[in-house]
């Protein structure tokens, strides 16, 4: 016989010829011939040295163990004193009842929904993350949740956690902010067959996410083509001169024409307009010549108008001087004064009659 001691917090399993015999707890015990003991810590999980079903046939040992069975498509969240410790995957687990007080929460992974009493801190734990799916929807977005290819619900802004179920989960999101699509360098023909290149811009906003993402494929591309075709049809109705004169009216006209079609895409067109009209080189040269000719004609008209006004003024002055000799004399003296201002010096010759002649001249 052999005597063994089992310390407090320990437990021993007695085997003989590898067959389980009995369980012994803390204290001093005698072992029969050929028996041996394996000692286990009550504060750790129990790892059975043989098939656990054999051990559970011993009612004394079964009463000491807490058996946890995790089925396929399940996990168990193990906590100790409300503190998360580990994740148990499918299998059978045994823990000593006299050891640590563990709590186990079984999770069915066939159900994607996560209970509200499971904190986000646990969901963000590195041991739990492999069993969850996370979708983030920004404050300016909305999302559509699909399960196994089927639309489930519309999700508002926030962070969403789901269990990693066998059915695939997917998320589609749409930006709800005001956005702009550019239609650049469109080569179009006017009614009079003038070739133009137009840069056009459209502001829009997604208002129905289900229409935009489920009923339509690539709604942004469809909106681009819709505006492109509407612009092409509009430009073909007008000649080049008419288009240049009514460029501002394009936005209002196109807006009224595309609003219903854009609604079918789940978007609302807020504004649109022509940013640039680019003419071919020869057309631009001709238009520049026309502009120069127009400006020259305007300049000639102004010149003729000023000449006419000046001539009319001279005629009026002449009539006044003809009727008033004193006015004529004053005008004569005014011109003589102007002439005298330009004379630097005077050379006098002719004797005594020079002074008399000057007096006659300036008198």
C-alpha cells in the first residue's frame, strides 16, 4: 500500500492498470497495490485523461463537475465574476464546481442578432471578433442589409454587430450628401449642324436608397447617361446663335425634363447648368471676326454722331456771330490772344509805321 496527500484546492483521480477507480479529495489517502493517482487543480478547467463519459459514471465525480456542451453552430461565452474570460467552440467542457465560479452564455450562430445584454466591449474582444461581423454606416450614409442574398432591412447611421452565421451577410451603402456629376467634353451638333463641345454639371442627392441600390444597377452611371441624352436632345433643337443667346435657359429646361426619370433612380436632381461651351477653331475665328466687325460698326456710329454734334455746334456759333458783330470781334480777339501766347519774340522793321500797324492789328 501507498499513502498520498492531496492538498487543499486539489483533487485526485485514482487509476489501476489505466482503469478509473475513484475520486479522492484533499487529505491523506491510502492507495492499494497497483494504484496510481493523477492530481488536478480545482481552479482550472478539467482536462479528462480518458473518455469523460467513463468518468461521469462515477456519481461522486459527476457531482463535482460542471459539464458544458457546445453544439455545432454554437459558441459559449465564459465569464468569471461578470468578467469575460474565453470563448468555447463546439465540444464538451468540464469545470470543477468547487473552483472558480464560471458563467456560460450559449450563443446560437444560426441567429445573426446579438442580444442587447452582451456589451460592445466583449464584441470587440480579439477572442470574439472571429465570430462576429461588423458593419459601419457613417453619419451621412444609409445602408441595406442582405442575408443570404435577400434584402432584410434599412439601417441608419451607426455601428452594427452580427453573429457570423452560416448564411452570408452583406451590406450596401449610399451617400446621402449632395453630390455632383460632371459631363465633360461632350461633342454635340446644333440644329444648324455646328459642332460644339460642352462641359455640363449636375447636382443631385439620393432620396430613396432602395430604388437606388436594389431597383437600379449603378444609379450614378445611369444618371450620367440620362443627363447626357437630355443635353444632346436639347442642343439639337436650337441653332448656334439661339443657343448662345439662351444658354441660361438650358438648366431650367433640362431640370424639368429629367426630374421624373431621376426619381425612378432614387435620386433628386437639385440643379444643373452649362459650365463651358467650346467652339471649333474655325467657328471661333468667324465669331471673332463678326464681333470685331460689330464693334467697328458701333465705333463708326459713335464717331459720326460726335462729328454731327460738332458740326451742328459750329453752325450755331456762326449764326450767332453773323447776327452780332460784337460777338464776332470778341471771338477774333480770343483767337489773337491764343496766337500771341505762342509767340516768343517779335522782330520789328518798317520804321515808324510799325507801331501803327500793330495797333491796327491788335486793336
